[in-house]
C-alpha cells in the first residue's frame, strides 16, 4: 500500500516521462524541472514541480484543493505542464481539458493512483 492511500484527503499523483529526440534516452539531470498547472479563466493554478528521475520521469503530488476555485466554475482540472532546463522553458504540453480523473488510469479517490500523462519526445 502506498503512503498516498493512507491520506484521508484525496491525493493525486501525476507523472510525465521525457525521452531525448534522436538519442532515444531518458532526459535526466538536475537542470530539468517539470511544473504542472491547471488552466483557469481567472489565472492558472500552480500544482507543483518535480525534477526528472533516471527514467526521465517527473512526478508531482497534490490535493484536489489545488485546482478548485471559490466560484465552483469547474469540477475537473485542465492540466498542462512545462519542462524547464536551467529555468528556461523548453517544452509545453497541450492543455488536457476537463481531465476526468476517474477515466485517467482508473483513478479512485483516496487510493492514490498515479495519473500517467504520457511519454514525450523532446529536443534535449
């Protein structure tokens, strides 16, 4: 059982993997930072950030309050992420509108499932 499943509040773990175009190797190194956002009408919500591990994966954990808003204009997050190299953006994903957490990876609230946003081939 993961430590996420012990939390009373639903936690969401999102991961994305990066492969270097032309080399077909994982993108790794301390210079890389992955930041996850929720696109909103009144400004984007910063959900968190992560370095990349030896497999080229970035993993970000957050709770549902991170993407909610006081007007309840949305119930599902509109995820997008940006990969930085030495604080310079080098890749930005498309906006994944109304990400259905039940659909993505059969997410079950309170169980701490990982939502895999995919593998991305980038210039690195």
